[in-house]
C-alpha cells in the first residue's frame, strides 16, 4: 500500500501528536514511541469504555455491524458544540455521513489528554511555556477549557478518521485481493474498480487487525465536505424534548440527595452542629454530616435536604477574614498600583523618560472591574457512589477536568484512582467553574459518610453563587503620550489583581505545580503584546494577596484586559482627535489579519456612514485564544442616561472554520456573557462574606436586553483558533465606547448600571 | 394526592408545600424540568398549568392538584415535535441546553395567548435567563414557530 508520509501542514502538529504519546508512556499504556498514537498498537487495541458494540479501530471510534460509528468525544459538552464539531473532523476523513455518528464521552484515559490546554496563550511567552505543555501531556490531563477542544483535536481527530479509513480500505483490498490504492472510501463503504462495495460494518472486524506503517495523508481543505459546513448539532434534538441528561439529572437506583451548607466567611470552618438530632428527625432526612468542607444533610429529596441544611445551627470559626470588604479590596489594589511591579512582561523603548519629559502631554486613566460569579445555569452538583468495601467508585459529574476528577476523589477517599469510573453527562454551562475540584471533593466526602448508595450532592443557587471561584477584581492604570499625528509615543499599563493561575492550579494540583504569580500568563493575556504599533510600551503588574478564591472565568485575563486596553485606546483616539476605527487601523501595519478584521467590521457596521439621530457606535478589537474578534455596538439613546443596546456587529478570524453555525452561536452567546458582566455583574464583600445570593441580586442580560448580533466569519486558511471564549472580551469596551460617543463620559469602572445608566 | 401530568394521573404522598418542581424531579424522576434558582427568577422550572407558563420552584404541589400539568416531556404530542420544538431545531437554539425546557414551555404559552407575537410581545413574555445567551435565536424561533402553527391551522381548517 502506498501511503504518502507528507502532512498537509507544519511540524507543530507532529510535535503535539508525540506529546500525546508521552501521556501514554507516563501511565504505562504504551511502550514504543516509534509511530504515533493512531497507529500505535497499544492505543489501537485500547478501546476506551462504554463505546457500545462493534470494533474499535483506535481510541476515538468504533464501528458497529450496522455501520454506526461511535465517536469518543473526550471533551465535555457544555454548549460549545464539541459533540458535533469533533465528530465532524473524524467524519470528514473517515468518509461517513454525520447521521451515522453516535457520540459518547469516554473514560478520561491517557490517549485523550488535552495537550493544548496549558499552552493556549502566545507561544514562548515565558520560559515555562513549553514545560507546561509537556506537563499537560505527561499528566495526561483530560480537560475541557481554554477554548482548546478544536485546537487540540484538529489534528488528532482527523488522523483518527484517516487511519481508520485506511485500515478499512486495506481490509477490503485484502478480501478482494487487489491493491488498496485501487480502492476508495465513500459514505461508509469501500468501493473497488469494479464498483463492488463493502460496508464499514462488514469490514470493521478485519480492519481492526490491519497495521499501518505510515500516517495517511490528510485531505486538503478544498476537498472538505463536512469540515466548514454548518452541520446541525447532534445534541440538539434531546435538548428540545427534555431527555438530555445533565449531571443533576442522574438518577441511579436508590439515589439520595445531599444539600450543602458552606461556612459563611472566606477561610471559615464549620466546627460543630448544635441541632444535629432535631435536623436528623426532619422529614426525609437520612443523615447529617460534617465534613472538612462544611456541613451537609443527606435526604430522599433535594428540597427536603435543602430545607434541612438551611435549618442547621452551626458553630463557625471565621478564618481570620471576617473584616474583608470590597472597599478594603479596592484600597489594596490602588496601593499595589503605586508599588514597584512584581513583573514587567513587556518593556520596549523608554516609556519612563517620555512620560516624565515636561514637553509631553500625558493622558491618564485608572480602570476597575469587580469580582464576577460564573453562575452557570445548572447549579453545581456531583453524584458519587462508593462501594461499601471501597472496591470501586462510580461518579456522574459535569466536569471540565474529567481526569482530575479521579485524582480529587482519590485524594478525599484514599481509594485508588484506577478504581474510579467517571461519567460525563451534559454540563449546564461551564465557563471555567466546572473545572474546579470543590464540588467534586465535597460530594466524595459526603458519600464517604454513607457508602453503598449513590448520593447527589447539590449546591443551591445561593451556595453556588456565594462559594464561587470568582473572576478577580482588577485595576489597570494607564498613561500614554499621543503625538499630534496620532502616533502613540508611549503606552504604560500597570495592573493589580490576584493571580488566577496560581490560585486555581494550587487547588487543582497543589502549589508545587502552580506557576508563581509573576509567571501567570493569564494576568497579562490581552494586555501585553497588543497588535498596535506603539513605539515605547511597558506593561507591568502587581500581585494582590487576598484570601478570595479566584478562578478561570470565560476568557480569563482578556475578560478585563480587553475592556481596559480597548477603552484606553479609545481615550487615545479621542486625545488625537481621530476616528476610533481609523486611529486603530493606522497602528496595524504589519498585522494584516487584525487589519482585515477591523476593515470588515467597519464595512458590515456601516461605520463611516453618518449616524442616525440618537444612535451611537463603539468599536473594539481583541485577540484571545488564537482568534481575533472585532465588535461594534450600536446603541440608541432613549432618555437621559437611558439606552437601548440595539445591535452588535461581530467579525471573527478564527483561522480554518469547522462549524460556522457553532462559531456564530458562540459569538452571540459570548457577547451576551460579556454584556451581562459589563452592565450588571458584580460580586461584593462585606465582613468576609459575599453580598449576592441569587439572580435577583446578581442579574444578567435577559432577552429584552439582548442585541441583534450579526456575525461575519473571515475565510482564512490558518490553523484554527478557539471560539468558546473570544466572543466575550470585546463586548464590554464596544459598549462603553459607544456610551462615550453618546455622552462624552468615559466609563472607567464596571458594572455600568452602577454609574446611573439604565437599559431598556 | 393526585396529579395530572401530561395526560397521566400520578398518585404521590408528599408534604403539601413541597414545590411542584421537586415532586416532578425527585419523586417522579421527570428531570426535563430544571432547577435554576428556586426563587421564581430564572424560569428554568417552567411548566404549563392549565395552559399557562408557571414557575414551579415556588409553587406548592397542592396548588397543582386538579389542574392539567404539562411538562417539557409532554410537549411533543405522541412523539410529534411541536411547532416550537421544530423551530428550535431549525434555528439551532440550544447551547448547553439547561434553560431550554423552560424557554420552550414559556414560548408555547406565549404563542397560545398571542399567536403572532411582535418583538415587543416576545420581550415581555420571555423573561427566562439563558446564561449561554441564546436569546436572539429564541426570538427568531418563536417567529418561525408562529408561522408553522398558522400553516398547520390553515391546513387543518
Ligand atoms: S428555578 Fe424556578 S424560576 Fe428559577
Ligand atoms: S442554553 Fe445554556 S443556559 Fe440557555
């Protein structure tokens, strides 16, 4: 058989494939590294769990006698469409119709490691970058986040499909005693020169035994029939008839429900329960438990458990943070801005001497954003069943960190990770919150108190909102010198916030694995290395030490940095007396992809046409997670400080397109997510506790507030970028820049509603 | 007490004040109706009670006795998707999907009361939260569903 060794694209991909193999090595699944993860015999024989009937040709797909292809999607489906877009990659190369495909979420085993996750920022930002990528591969982290599913799977999944196709062709050729090169694959069949056909279902058993010696060639984009098409999502039919199972819908035989009672203050600890006996006698209550994470009541119904948990009378130590308040946090951030920075990741030219030159006119602005909750629609929950004799654990949890689920449960229960089975139902929203260990560890601790029965531990909305790992509050102080011709001669940005990566990775894997705050690339993502040509620039930050738990929140650093930088860019345009679009454009020489996005955006938003009365526009441009997104907000003034957000125009360059409808949906949703934060979102602290309890105090954009979004996807033949997060960052600055155009008032602190603005 | 859900009668023994939501989810294992807030704010728990969209997380079960309860599981009559469900698929509305049972039920109720809703009618009636931000597709799908309902009414008429 002649299979060309050549690949359609660069070396980087090869490297990723091999790193994936590293993960297998680490867990002892694979011994030889000659070849790769698709052809390697051990991986090929490794078939995953729960793949249904049929024959596995590799870890990603199994073919049943009737031709059904079960695809193992090792990423969680949380609305971003992976259950469809990843199978599209396989279907393309395997030559099967999407209607033949069934999706399962496999056990989070080594072949499925997401090696892209820890390397999703600009390459070689810090020395530690490549190291982190290797760590991800070696630990075989099967995780969903960082807008990485397509970027990680784009190569893997296509090779999984292509190698399986070649194995099927080879098996058919053997049967017919002809050369494989004389056969072709089409729509679930292998066809020879005489037009005889054998179905994949008939061939799978023999195909399984085929050993390929070389990687097959991948299709050229011009040959794509499935990739790049708006394939209907496979998960949607069951999401319109109520049958889709989220983790909260898990109903194993004998299920009990547990409601949590967390400590009131950060770092607090519930030390005892005063009314345990009375609570134990409440209707339906099976057991009242005290764990290291808090108290919980196990009952036969969620409502009964929740009522009982609310009635608990507990003693609590406050953990020494009982005086923490939002005012104190803001003061601390301001102090940090004045101190010497912890790190200066970007420092070109001589910013200091320009800023201090008396001939310079320095413009200045200090921006602030608050803590934010994730508030995924499905409150956090996790179902765990521990065998009475500790021989096994079964768990059902919507987690973005499936392989870590095993580690975390093992840590709490002292039961070996390889005895733990992890089911991944649908996630009712993730946004980063579902990558955290807390709700999983708590569920494991509760289930340890009552073995032999499955227990679903649920946070009430109140517990969910008040015990989040929040997007940190942050400040950015800008100084700039803008020349008369519009050149930015100096740009200085000093930030102050808690380190998300240090904080979160410490929770995930312990402090040894966590990068120090100085090395946290998430802090500067979207603030440093902007595309704009600026002669002298300095981006620095300080770390604000606080006991508040902060975590990854849809678009992470970019969630505040896009608002900061794109607002101040607008301030610079205003100082130069230039149009905000043309001002940005003049600084994009040498960055054609950014310029093309900006130009397209101006075109679809009719930026240069004279505005209708009482209508105003604001523009923002931002790159995150490998994709460039530009947005224009078009608002209508309906009263004094009263506006309607009428339209959003959005242009994205995410490289090669896998599913355009999914990309549009992610832009629409990402904008609403960004607007909710910009308009209303705020978590505040009083006496060490969160002030907001539920949606009435932490409101979000609803249908009547949501703009009409028009999205244009650029046609760019480059490696794909992410799409789950990049739609969010530009929304806030596009809106606040539009409000500036309308009112002449610069909004330097969010949420906007707090500045007296109203939205209709 | 006896509950009539999706045309079937169910006998249950629970506290009178248990919200209907938890009777559906935990006593009857009908998990299509979701818990989102428990305070009648988000609409995830919406079902039709005598044809009217009702948030069940704060509705004592006893208030639903003797009424017709229709949940998301009962929207597709004999397995045939409703006009709303068809439009939902056509517009590829759901993302995570968690709020969608509530959105669909609220849309059914809106269209029953207002067969050809304007954008303003939709703004007023559709107050459910979708954290994934599927609102513009919800709006478009409601207009499409209104069209489908009208067409099938003409066919039948
Ligand atoms: S759960 Fe009933 S309105 Fe939110
Ligand atoms: S689709 Fe996720 S909350 Fe609406």
